């Protein structure tokens, strides 16, 4: 018997742009058969350990990552939650500098030694049709990567 492959999307959004991206990432991930996809606004550190892939969505406000996400990752780090080798990706809407998705990807890659999809997907303000397609592609890419590694 094989366990179901799990993909968790955690995102934050204040004015809805990153939320639109999150829904499209979800749609792309769900287009891959055999993956259990969950989307959340908040998560506990232990939940990160229970999934095969983690995608984080974060808009940039004041050149930084939101507090809840920062706390989640700091807690996971303190509790020594092992995410090594899990697939990771990040995305987010921004206005001019767009640091947050890059900062998150760097944390997933270097602090948690996750197998990350690079580069982070960043979209200026409201995602257009092409932007939403990029989001669906990101979700699909991550889902296909965990499916593939489960078969080898
Ligand atoms: C108070 C405030 C601060 C912001 N700071 C930044 C910033 O430092 N860098 C940046 O690229 N965009 C910045 N933005 C723009 C937001 O990232 C942008 O509006 C984004 O689409 C918001 O995403 P959301 O709808 O998911 O909340 C800021 C916007 C506001 C209102």
C-alpha cells in the first residue's frame, strides 16, 4: 500500500492578489492525479513535517515577510522539524521590490535544505491571464516532482 502524496499551500494576502495566485497554484497542483492538495492561511510547524511538498505564498510589505509566516518558519526551525529533501516553492504578488518570495525560497533551500523550484514566482500586483497560467504551471511542476520522486 502506498501513502497519499500531500502538497500544502500556505499563503497570506492582504488585498487579494496573492490569494488569486494561490488559487491558481492550487488548480495546477490539483490537475495532477494522485496528489492531496490543501490550502491554508495558517499552519502549525508539525503540519509541515506531514507533507511531501510545501508551497508558500507571500506578498511583499515593507520589504519583508509577514509575521505569521516568519513565526511559523522560526518555530519549525527551533523544533528542528525535518524538511530536508521535501519539495518547496514560493510565490507572491508585489509592487516594486518584491523581496518576500525570494527570502522565503532562500529559507526553504538553505535553512531547511528543501529541494526547491527556482526561481520564486513573483507577479506585479494583480495577476493577469499569463500570470495565472504561470501559477498553475508552478502548482503542476511541484505536484509532478513529488509524484515522480515517489515512483523512483
Ligand atoms: C503599506 C504597503 C507596503 C508595501 N510595501 C511593499 C514593498 O516593500 N515592496 C513591494 O514590492 N511592494 C510593496 N507593496 C505592494 C504590495 O506588495 C502589492 O500591493 C501586492 O499586490 C499586495 O499583495 P496582496 O494583494 O496579496 O496583499 C506595499 C503595499 C502597501 C499597501
